C-alpha cells in the first residue's frame, strides 16, 4: 500500500529534521502499523539515549537538557524523588536534635549575657551622673532621674530652670557623654548580633551537610560512570543551607533563626 511505502521511505531517512505524520480515520490501525514498523526498523540498532530536563544552577529559569544512556532517565527521576524524600525526613530531624537545640540556646544565652554586660556599664555610669538607662519601644535612652524616679519632660524643664548656668552645662555635658557612650555600646551590640547570625549560618551549613552528604555520596557512587548525572548530584550537594531549609518545618526554621537579646530591665 502507498501508506506502507511512505512509512518505509521515512524510516530510511537518516538526516535530522524529518518527521513522519500518520493521518487517517479512527480504527484503521494507524498506531499499530507505525509501532510495527518502528519495532522492525529498530531491530539491530542501538537504543537511542534518554533525554531529561534538570535544573540550571547558573540560569534557573532555563532548564538544562541532558542525555543519559537508554533506561537511565527513569532511574534518574526515581533517584531524585528518593533523594528529596530522604532529605525532607533527615534534615528536620537534624535541626530538631537535642544537641543542636541546646547549642542554639547556649549561644543565645551567651549573647544576651554579653550584651547585658555592656549595657550594665552604661547603666552604672548613668546612675552616678543622675541619669538612668531606660528601655523604650524604639530602643534605649538616657533619662534624668530624681529620688530614683524618671523625670517627666515638664519636671526636666523645671529642673533646668532651677540650676545655675554652670550646673546646667555640667548636666548637659554628662548627658551628652552618656548618649555617646550608649551609641558606642549599641554599635557593639549590633556587631555581636551580626557575628552570632553569621556563626549560626555556619553551624546550619555544617548540620545540613552532615545530614545529607551521605545521600549524595551514595548517588555519586551509583552513577560515577555517568558524568552528567554525577555533575548534577555534585551541584545539588552544594545547595545553600537556605534552600535546604525550605524542606524543614516552619517551627524549626523559626527556632533556628531567632536570636533572643536579653534586654536589661
């Protein structure tokens, strides 16, 4: 038949860019015929490779197509699904471990104690000069006190009017000195918090790497002869902790990222 000859002719074309389109009424055996010809045509020839799309770590919105030996595409997909399942279980467990949680609590306590120690020096100096270190919603301020009580703005105005110019200048100088001292201390406090966050990120990376690296080691060993697969596993294993933490429950992430500053009352 003419249709059969057309299919046979198309099968013999080796150049790229040619396709065979089979048209006809339903029930005429189109699919059966083309499958038969394909099987006969494929006998004795190498099975074509599998093609899979993978994440592009350099340009995320442009997936990469990689060629794998025949049959390895489905295995690659199954391994990736298992990897995600394993990591989604192991990673939260690692961050919920008692040793990790205790370490975070200890770090928070040490940070709070160090910050309080700095603020205490300002508070003690303020008390000597007739002021107090007061915590407000917007931060710490230096406020004048009398008889152990913080003065209101009206009382401060009255006090300043009662002082001599020399006493007023001395009080203003003392206040300015304390304000500058507080600013320097708060700068140190912020630096300590920044250092603590960086240290926590480093600890997170170490914990995450320890929790998942054996999974990637097994995959690399299983696919070491397939360079393209090995490349993907290596890139996945270097994923940032931030991406890995997406797999963690929200309460663990919140616990991990919260730094408690024990403010001086």
